[in-house]
C-alpha cells in the first residue's frame, strides 16, 4: 500500500510545526506540498528527515508559489513543467519507489476578474490548463496528479453554486477548460469516487469568513488518477481538522491510499 497526501501549506517554513503534527498523526507515505513560498535551498529538509521523510524533490522560488514532494519511500525526479510559461515554480513530477508516477501541481488562482481581456492572470490560468491538457493527451503510463487546482468543478463543490458562477474558481469557462484536461487522459476524480456528488466535500475556506460557522467552502484541491490506477484506490479522506489549528493554512490536506 502507498498513501499520498496533498496540501497547499501557504508557507512551509511558517507552518512546519503543523506539517510535523500532520505527518505524525496521519503518517502518509508521501506528502505533496504547494505554495511552499521559499527557494529550494531554504526548504526545511532536516525537519522532514527527522520525521522520517528523508526523500524529497523541491521546486521553489523566492517568496511565492513553489511545490515540494517529500517521502518515506525513495523518489526519482522526473521533470518540472512550466505550464505557466513564465518561470514560476508550479509543478514537479516524481516516481515513488518504482511503483507510482506522481505529479504535484499548483494551478494559478487567476486573479479576481474572469475575463482575460482585462485580467491577464485569468488568461494565464486558462493557458496553463491548456498546456497541461496537451501534456495529458500524451501520457502513456498510469499516473496520479494531485494538488491545488484552484477550480471547484461541480455545482456541489461550492457552498453556493449560483452565487459563485461569476467568481474565479467556479466560472463556466474554468470548469469547461478543466473538463478538457480531464477528458484528454480520462482522469478519474478520486475525491468524488469516495464522496459521490452531491456530498459535501470542501478543502478551502477563506480567511475572510468564519469558516466553521458559515461553512463557505470550496473543493479546490484534488487527486486525479489514470483509470488503471484509480481502480487500485482503497481509501480517500479530507483532513478537515487542520483548519482549526492555530494560524492554519486556508487549505486542508487530502490523503489517498492505493493497493500497489
């Protein structure tokens, strides 16, 4: 069995104690982090090694973005795609213990206005997804892709579908673009395999609202697998309690287990 967690940590150095608590309590074999917000040489390798996660692949940059995959099992780095086409650190791919191809991605948020003519960031997000789609169309090995997709694709993936139709992360244009990525490889959305729609399943709550009381969540974080690999999933869970911890990330982790 191999268990894989994904978490937008919103600064790994700021929240290393929370990461340590999560790894101690949940003990996934592999943890994919997004928005680490540090250069590779600043990454807290020693802290992870002390927790038993001595294998790592880190693609960082100063102060922004960045992704990292840490593991108790051997890793072989496979590549770093610049789907943003601007040098930002938003992807790293690895092979885990010779058994699992694992892609860790941080899709851009896309700014506030869902119009590429007036908001370049929104256009960059859509273009990022189109580049990912062309990549996915050529995949020839069972693959798991996880991370912060910054899109809630289903009506039930947000607390109020109608209210958010014009809000970036849930617009029809983003949902349609993500669907093309899904169809390019036949990806299986493992979160919805485990908690079928319309079941409640959120992974992000804004810092600007009383998240627990209002529960104004969105399902922005995902684990998608090739069809062959999806059939080997044995469990999937959302570790929602981390959102209650002191100075939490606005995202919570997902953990998926496979019989490999």
